[in-house]
C-alpha cells in the first residue's frame, strides 16, 4: 500500500510539472500497466487533483497541495484545458515530427514558429545551447524558448486566446513588415488535397498567412491524424509549402497527393 501511495503521489507531481500526460506515457514512466495507471488516475480525480481527458489526464491547476519537498512549477498555461487536451494527443507522432523538424534549423538562422501543440515539442527538441533567432506569437513557444540562453527571441503581444495560448495582434502586418525569416514552421488542424490547409480558429489564419509570405522556406508540421481532415478556416494550399513533415501512419493515397503537388514530404519514423 505504501508503494502504491508513493507512486500516486509521484504521479500527481509528474502531472503537475508537465501539465498533461497520456496514459501510455505514465505507464512507461512508472513501469506499470495502463490499467494500473487508470486506477491511480481515478483516485487522483476523486481528490480533484487531475481531470481525465481522452487518452490521458491533465493536472487541475486549482489544486495546490502543500506536500513536503514538492517542487512548485511555473504554471504559464496550466489552466488552458483545450490546449492541454491537444498536447497529449498523438504525442509519439508529434515528438518524432519535432525531432526531424529541429534538424532543419541551422546555427544562427532566423526562424518563425507558429502556435500549436506540435510547436511545443519542436522547441523542446532544439538543443539548449543552439544559437538561433526565433520569432513567435504564442505563449507555449515563448515559454519553451525563454529557457534557451542562446536563442534570440522576438515576440509580440496582442489579445491572448487561452484555448490556443496564442496572441492575436490586430496589426500583424506591421510587425512582420520589419521581420523576415529563412524558415517558418506552421501547424494546422486539417490537410486536404483539394480543400487545402485549414485551422479551427479564424483568428489564427491571418498570422499564418503573413508568416508564410515573410519566410523563404515554408514547413508544415502535421501528424497523420490531420490528413484528410477539414477545419473551419482555410489559410493555405498544399503548394504554398516547400516541405511537409508527418509520421509513418499517413495514408498512402494522401502521401502520394502531397508528392504529386511538388511538395517535399518528410516522413518521421516512430520509435
């Protein structure tokens, strides 16, 4: 019983430090079955420490136990439930895509990094001592890159959207008028060969479009679950991207559709 209690306490702390985790990740972390993880999470949920989401759990930021020796994390966006729901989905795929994308950034290069959960993984894959300049407009990217001492960070404010942790600037063209990048990394909610690249929130589209116009090389980071999907707001077509990075689960027909448009498709291998 003591061993189980200790595991549950450590699981609560792990979730607090990471904001959200998948059941599979917790199973690997604590070397127990996914069924055991679910039972532990039910206990934590009954104590209002975590909330279940599909495939995982998110830490409840309103819960603040005074556990002896517990490290208190910085909760920049722990209360943004929708963002935390998305960040645990397809985590292996997003990590593999991020690893591949990070290799495309060259020393002392200037890049733009879009909003979205995949961009959190991209930032984490960039070595802490790697020298580069990043232009960003979302809180999750800003927080991750602020930890890297050799990253020259450029950002702008505006209206903050909690569900996407993105800053919407009413005058983005004025910002990018004076900034350019050799590469831009863009996220999307859907990718369709005929209906193009879409995102779920209309306020995201303007910034994405201007970022595409302001960069020499456009790179789309989308896991295979986004292929064939259509979100509500169109912001680009397949041909607007030079490179698309996805994972090995992508449907072969959609895979061929991308290549037929003259876009370089990079498939990241899953572990």
